C-alpha cells in the first residue's frame, strides 16, 4: 500500500466520522498540518500513528496489506483525466507535426478539424 | 530476438485498428531486431498510462539504431523521413530522441503485446519527465507539459512511487538548482490539482 492510497483511506474515514483535520489533530495531540501531510500522502504514517488516528475518529479501521491494488482499466484512466481536464484536452496539431506524423494522425481520422471543433465547443460551453 | 518475429509483429501492426496497440506492436518489433533494447517514452507512454487521452504524433523510443541496422530497418518496410523512421503499412512514425532514458532502468515495464514484448518507461519516470518539461513555464498549470503531468498523476496515482518522485526532485534541487527549483514548483502545482481532484 502506498502513502497516497493510505492517506485517502484515512481522509475518507475521517469525513465519514464528520470530523475536520483540526478536530482529529486536537484529539491526537498534534497539528492540523501533520494530519494534512498524512492524508495527502506526503508522509507515510507508522502503524502506531494509524492506530491513534482510528481512536481519534472513534472508528475501528481495517487495512489489508499484501494485496495488489485493483488494476485500473484504460476506460477508468481516461474517465479520471477527462473529469478534470475535459475531452480532447490535448491537440496533437498544436505540436506542429512533421509530414509523416500528420499522415499517421490522418490515417486514424485524427484530423485538425476534429480537434478544432472540439475546442470551439468547449469554449462556447465555458 | 529474430527478424521473422519482427516481421510477424509488423504484420500485426499493419492490420491493428487500435492506434496505441499499433505503436506498441511496432516497438515490440524493433525490440526483436535492435542491438539495444528500445524503450517507449514520450507520448506513447503517456497514452498508455492515461488511457489514451494524450494523442501522440509519433513513437518515441530511447535507444540507438547503428548504421549497420539501417538496411535491416529498410528491409522491414521502414523509410527514413527526416528525424523519423516511417513504417508505411502501420502508418507509425518512429523517432529515437535519446539513447538512454532519463530515469531508473529498473523501473522499466515490459508489456506483452501481440506475440512480442514492448519495454515502456516506468510511470514514475514518465511523470518526472513531464515535470521536467513543465519547468519551461513552471507556474502555469495550463501548459501542455503541466496538463500532461497532471493527466499521468490522475490516471495512475496509485502506481506512482511518490517517495521516489520526491527523492528525485530533492536530489535535482541539490545537484542542479536551476532545474530542481522549477521542478519543485511545477510538481507542487500539479500535485495541488491532483489532491483537489481526488477530494471531489
């Protein structure tokens, strides 16, 4: 398990308990900044710290080690990116493709017009 | 490693409808015949780790084609067009921008594709590469490099070894401050957006 995944799990449990980072920090005798570092994966907490965290939010917590994370599908990856950056966030024609690169793009129907029209649609929506 | 396997993989690439898969098949074919293992970097690696949102224009490979291998590539259907080797049947343009990857070779991932294997830069090193590129305009979260780094982070955050990323940036700050400091800034900008997105 990586620090970010663990941090997200702790953050979710805290939110479910209806507590702020400052609440948990006060109960643990630490600072809100320390909790923020743990929840954002910048610090990997020890088992003892996770135990104190669970006690602070008043909920027992199960963490399973030695299990590979669920493989992320291509569709899921795409969805995650599009949710934040929108569709067709990258226009290959902005990179001034060489003639063979242009031929390659056109062979797959990735025309300049397709990306330009998407851009127009996005800006008119915004 | 064999020429006949390379031909087989290129034939598969010639009829493969999926663009990303076609790029990987060509990479796997070249792996069969080149003396130095070519490693997929750049846009194709970005597409692999982001679910195909980047839309690369060519296949960037770290590696080296020796003068003796030029005839071999031509016999496989590649033609030299400027900085590219173009495979007309699969419509894939291949470029060798660097001989070695800027990163940890032990993190290179080998993926089965068709009847071959393609070697791809590790996701952590791809993220660092995008952050390095974002240093041209490190405070701009909307530069293409910053958005590319964010796309990798969003799509693959569980797989990125963030401690390795932090360590590499820290080492660059120490050894090469003119690069390391803007890398730190660009990473901070991208990471802030990643965490904001994960909170939603």
